């Protein structure tokens, strides 16, 4: 799941820059420009990616809203109610069905984007993704420069034995 999420974020970051680029917001425009330059996108590719993103974003916004609603409905359930388990299961099943639909939509989007990029560009993106994933792992472990949870008191070993 984290790999799918990371890839989606990477793609979303590239794509988000495209739509925001049209709106002229600096932070996202810079992000898109960075990736466009790193991948050496042609003008046609940039235009295609912007169009693809414009078509995909309303779906993704709807997916996010639906998930927020389902989570809110789950939190709103009264655990002391007689039908709590039944209602909880029904919401969980609905959320699972919806997650399959959302994952399929994301996969379709990834495939469409991959079809716009050349093999070399896809390779560059995969390498950048791999590097980003490693940086996030290092940061989470506290191995990155000044980031993460490292430092004194960080738990070591099984079951926290070996505190500093």
C-alpha cells in the first residue's frame, strides 16, 4: 500500500503542477516545472499531462469527499447501539467497494500518464521515485540529516530494549 500511495503522490505532484500551472500558483507551478525539466517533457507532453490532470482531478476530489463522508459516518456510529456491529460492517463493506473503485481509477490514470511519457522518462521517474522512497525511509528511521525520530532516547531492538 505505501508504494501505491507514494507513486500516486509522485504522479499527483507532477499532475497537480499542471492544473495549478494554469492558475499561476507559484509553489505548484515550480513543482511541475521541476518535474517537466527533470523528465525533459516536450510542449506536447506538458499539454497532454495538463489535460489528463484536468480530467482526472474532479474524480479524485469526489473520491476524497466520499471517503471523508464514510469515515465520518463510521465515527458517528453509537457503539452502544444494538445494531452497531451490523451498521459498522455495512459501512466497512461500502468503504471496501469504494476503495476498489478508487484504486482502479488511479491505475487507469497511471496508465494514461505512462502512455504519454517515453520509456526513458518512465525510467527517470521510477528512479526518482525509488530515491524518494529511500529518503522517506531514512527520514522515518531518523537517518536523514536532522530529520526523523532519531537521536537520544530512540528505542532499539525488540520490544524497546536498549534505550539510550
